C-alpha cells in the first residue's frame, strides 16, 4: 500500500511538472476555441436586409396636384330646348279644317336636354366649350365643382371650329384655368382629360398624346386635333385636356367609337386654335376669316407627275366660285397653288389655315403653277361666308 501511494505521488508530481513546462513554453497547445452556434436562417435574412431609414418618403407617381389645380375651373353644362310635337297631317285638309278649325292644333311641347362640359378661362366668367354642346339651346345652366349653379348667356359660337364662348355672372372672381405655352406638347406626353362623362360627375382620366395635327377627319372645317388615348366619353365634350403641370393644352371635342363609348381614340382642339377663336368671339361676338372662293383638292403623286411637279406639295384648285376674289384675280381650275406671300403651301390644310388668317380686304400674292409655267396673282381677300363648305375656301 505504501508503495502504491509513492507511485501515485510521483505520477502527480511528474504531470504537474510537465504541465508547467508546456504552459511556459507552448501555451497555444492548451488554448481551447469557444464553440459558436450556427446562425439560423432568420438571422441570415435579417443580416442581409438593410435597416429601414426612419422618415424616408416612399416614391410614387401621382397627378393629384395637377388635377386639384384644374378641377375648380372645369364646369358641368346642362342645356335644354323646347320642341313641339309634329303637326297632325289632317290639319292640312281644308274640309277637315272647315269642320274642326284649329282646335286640334294644340301640339304639346317637350324639352330636349343635353349634357357637356366647359372650362372657365377668365375670372370674370367667360367659359370655353364646344359649339355642339350649346348649339340651338334655349336655356344653358352651368354648375361649378363646388356646387354653385349659374344661368349662362351665349357670347358667340364658331361652328367651323366647333367652339363656343359662354358667360356667367358671379359676385366673386371665378377660378380661371392657365393656358399652356403654344407648341409645348409632344407625342408621348402624359395628359389628363377632365369633364363630366354621361353626367355621372366630374371625372379625371389619364393617357398620353397619341398624335398631333390630325386633320381630314370630317369633324370640323378647321381641324388640327390632338389625338389622345385618355378616356373621353359623351359628356366630356368641352372639357379640359391638361398637361401634368395643370395647364390647358386642349378642349376635348370628339371620339372615334363604334359603340358610343371610349375606344382609346379621342380628339381635342389645341389651345393655339381655341384661344384665337375665343379672343375673336369675346371681342366681336363672331369669328372673321379670310376667303378667296375656290374648291381645293389634295395633290397626289400621280397628279404632281401629270402637272410636271417635282413633288406633291401644293393645293390643286379644282373649282373657282364665279365672281369671287380668286375669279376676279384670274385664278382658274387646274392651277396648283404653291405659295402665299412667299410661304410654301404643303397641302390643302395649310392653304385653308393661311387664307383664313388673312384679313379681309388685304391684297396678297398667290404663286401658282399653270400649264408648266409659274406666275403670281394678286388676290384681294374676301370675308368667309358663315358655314362655308369644308373644302371651299
């Protein structure tokens, strides 16, 4: 037993001495690495997700500011007209009238109503709308966005551009819309159409400008439409087409539709034309345009070749009104109008626009090509008759 105790004591002593030597000379042999638990999937996702920025606003696309700026300027127009029932054909019989006289000629009257929109263009109550909205109306009522209702009077109408100006009287200044700069619109720009479709209430729709300068649609005599895919429906006529800054770029006028509803093809009258017509109506109650009394035709490549022209620019004079300004100046059917006062005429639309802007009574140089030679004719501009034919100028 004593011997075993000595062996145990010697072993402990040797072990302590060895541990002392190792800890002094190679302490890294005794280092123990701490155990770390593997990260969970949730911890890995949280580490990969950046911490949210407190107070950072979310980016969003909205046209609320533009709409809010214009909504008070767009009005709802309700029109009414008295219509008498058709006359009984028996009243045209002398024998019937001998016995009954005019006692049966008491045709009841009924009222025809119409709906549309308009735009307040001045604080003193002038409103711009479409001619077809108020044409032949006996009574016109205008309702504002805030619920106020006014009786409107007609200042003047221009059927050839489908524009009309109304006026309402208010004790307080009215919210007038702001016109966009001329030629500030491009294809692809975002636009908003504001009006009262189907009489459901003020509505805002959004789209883009699909095309500019649309003409020869057979809608008006003077056509230079903005085409848009913003939803335009019956009741939108006369309403505002605005840009994303809330500026007026057009007056909604027509749609292309087979069903009566929007198919994504709407047309608006640009403010360049609308403002010109509006100012004339406010100033004089009517629109005065130049006129020379000719019928014009499109110049096709085939016609251009037959006339010996290098291109199909110009307007073909298909007819001349006898005794009109063009007839007095010596213009003949078959002449090709190439320029007016040095301004090149590309086609019938340019010719119509240029002549309509010339003041009646002024003398202007018309450069034409006749039978292979070119000559200048001095034409004294006349006044365009009311409701002149679309292709007569």
